[in-house]
């Protein structure tokens, strides 16, 4: 029997949830995802010091205010990391828009276009890039416009079903529902012991979204993210894509037990009717879901905090 990682790759596109070049090279994923937290970790590695210094020097040459230079430097660094990742993965890399723009559609679109322009300047075609945007109402509207311009998007920090509905109706390329963070909330707030696998509320959330998309013919890719254990991954085997940390990729690679397929388009069945949401219904639905409301807000805050830490690191160089 082959290892579980190899088995998983036969039914699901495996994506590396890391900016660590050596980990990506070792596990040979199709794609890779980055975010402010992962870029902060990458910036602390010796391998990336030259890229970070070059990004800072370029931003300084272009001038502007302190905040403008820091924003430019972070974008240059993100693109430089993404470019290096793309020398290894055959598919795409996801690069995230500054989370401080999560409630500003126009600013999100402008930053996304700038990131794509930087990649194209570096010789990377936009069809190898996914722009990551938070799944706020404003982020989804920005992504809808970007998709119409040929800039494909990865809608992240997705916790509630209404977010998934709105993303599909907007025609976004891919969504990243956060499995582990949903489990974290339920453990903290429901005082329940939840076994990994089918009983996991994060797993159940992705199953519901996957079945809804397949039942109603949406093309949007479902990519489970933010896993806490391999049981969650195994319970979603067959999902369109799964983005997995190096530690959990390692566990899968070292396990030679059989990995049964759990999700498939042919087996999809949804009790949720197809329902296009307007802004009021979207906001009301999220407000009614305490977990989605709290985890979305927390996720944006955490990404902003790591963005600021990265900027502080840059200033200290």
C-alpha cells in the first residue's frame, strides 16, 4: 500500500500551506498558499534575507511616505517569495491582499492589480496566481470584479455558509473554508469533546459547501484549509483541493494505511436550495452565526497583526 499522501493526490489536488521552499520541494504539491503569517515566518529564515533586503531597497528607491514604502516592500517580498515557489510547484501560488483592506472593495482591487502587475513584471503570467481576499461582503464584491478582469481569486477566512453562497454567486475561482478554526471555536464555546473526522464541525462545514456547489453546478473550487489533525484531512479526501501544513503532510507521507475517498461529485447531494444573497441577507446570516462572525473578525485581526510584525521586522533591518 502506498502512503496516504500519495493516495490523497489521486483524488484531491494537494496544496502546500507554507512559504518554506524546502518543504514545498519535498512534498511536491500542485500549488502553494501564502498569507501574512506565513510570510512573517519566511522572513525570519536565513534563506529569505536577500529577498527581503532587495524588497526594502527597491521600496526605498521609489520613495513615498513610511507607510507607502512599507506596503510596497511587503508586496515586493510577497511576490519574490511567490516567484521562487513557482519554480517548484507546477500550478499556482496564492498571494494575499493586505488584510487592512478587507472592508474596502476599491482598495482591494487596486492592491490586487498591483500584485498581478509585479508578477507580470517578474515574468509570471497571471494564470499562475491566485489573489487571496478575505470573504467579507466587500472582499467578495472586489473579487467578482477582479474575476471579470481575468484575475482569479482565492476567498479566504471563510467560516459561514453564507460566505460560501456569496462567493459562488460572484463566480470566484476558489474558496478556502477554514476547518481547524471552526473546530477551535466549538471546543472553546460548546464545551464538547469532538472527535476528528465526520463529527468535526469544520469537516461538516466543508462537506455542506462541497455538496451544495456540486449539486447546483457551481464551478468554484472548494479547498479545505487550516487543519488541526490528519483526521480532518482524511474525512475530506476527495475534496477539490486541500491546503496542508508541512507537519501534517509529513504525517500523511509516513502512514501506509488505506485512505478511502469520502467526497465525490457523483455522490454529492444537498438539501440547501440554490439561493442568491443580497447584502442584507448576507450580513444577517453571518450575524446569526456567532462562530462565523467571531472567527472572521479574529482572522482579519490576526492577519493584520502579523502584517504589522512583518513591517516592524523590515524597519529593523
